[in-house]
C-alpha cells in the first residue's frame, strides 16, 4: 500500500505555504502534501521545480498566476471531480495573501469540494515578529497603488487608524513610496523596514519616518530586494480630551433629553468616558 496516499484526501484542494527565501523554512507537512498530491498548480513552475527538486519530489505542474486564475476553474474542478488531489503554491509565502489563489479557493468551495490550508511562511507575520511593536492590533494592507496620486489617497484614508500598518513594496518603488508616506503621515511616525527576509542579506531597520529616505539613500544595497514596511499607528487622543463627535452629540441630545439620559446615550454612541461627558454636560448647562 502506498502510505503517501493516506496523507491527502481525494478530491481536495490544498493551499500550501512555501518558503519566502530560505528553502529550509518549508514545513514537514507541506513536503508530505506536495509529495502526495496528484498535481501542483504553481505561480511560476520554474520556481516550484527548484523547490521540489531540493527535496527530491517529482510532480506534474501547471501554471496558476494572476493572469490565468479564472481560466483554470474548469481544469481544477475537472481534476477534483475525478477524485484527484491538487495543491496550489506561489513563488513565496502563503497563496491568496497578496498572491494568486483566492479566486480558485472561492470557486472550489462553491463547487462543494474540500479546501485544506497547509500553513507556513508569511512575510507580513515574519516582519511583525521582529519589529518590536507592542500594539497588539495591526492592519495588513499589502501592495499600495503603483502611482503616486492613488497611493497618497490610499495612505490618507489609512492615516487616522491607530493600528500598525503593514505594506509590501517592490524595490523600484521604495523611494517614491517612502516619500509619499512622509508627505501624508509626517516625519514622526515609526517605520520598520524588513528587507530580504530569511535570505543572506536580510535587513531589519527601524527609524522615524523622517529619517527613512536618508537611510535608504545612504547605501544603494538598502534599496534592493522585496520589502515589508511596518508603520506605527495614529496616536490615540489624550485621556483628557473628548472627540468633537462626542461633544456635538452630547449637545444635540441635551436639547431633547434630561442631562443624565443624554450623557448615557452619548457614552454608548461615542465610547467616551461617562464621567468626562457628565462633567462637560454640567459645564454646558445654562446657569440660572
């Protein structure tokens, strides 16, 4: 009996994470699945052939990338309907996270077939783990628009968020991207560069956003490779301050409701401190 067949389930799509640089970062389970499936759909078959050869795995491959993903629906559904097992991989990291795979996964699930994640490397999580950020909340954005106007508009929409912001960026756009970030966010936010993660020239560098361009320009090597950028979030308002929304809401409600009820409703709507709202309400009351 072929024991490898017990590792995979017939008529199942496996979403397999692969290394982002160092080939030894692949998981044992990923190797087991890649060796056992019938077919591997790869973003670049040449890259995947190199990975599989490193572990003496020979497999039927076909290309699945962002330009042909929807065209492969019928092919993958046909394989699964025959009871075949299929794995999808990208050049590096986890499929469907700023990479192809999401459309195929949704289609396969809608057709009633099983989809199984095989977790592993992810550049954003890898960078976040070494950024030294204590904020437990983050927003993963991925790649920003490639031209300056749309990029600045996207950044402006993100500016008020208190979460750490995670971006991917290509080396040929890194200077323009950091210039736009400095223009939109100002010079004081903290940025972490995570470059060439898990590779020979891996670099982790943190600085104020106002110092970032000078750091990049000081050495041309610092502008090479794929980047993960982690930007600190907006500072929360000081405890002693009430938001303008809370103030205006309280004033409107005080015209219609008793003071205590207006304070209670404003606190529920705005999330602000009931005690501070009550103090404000007393100061707003007309004096007899």
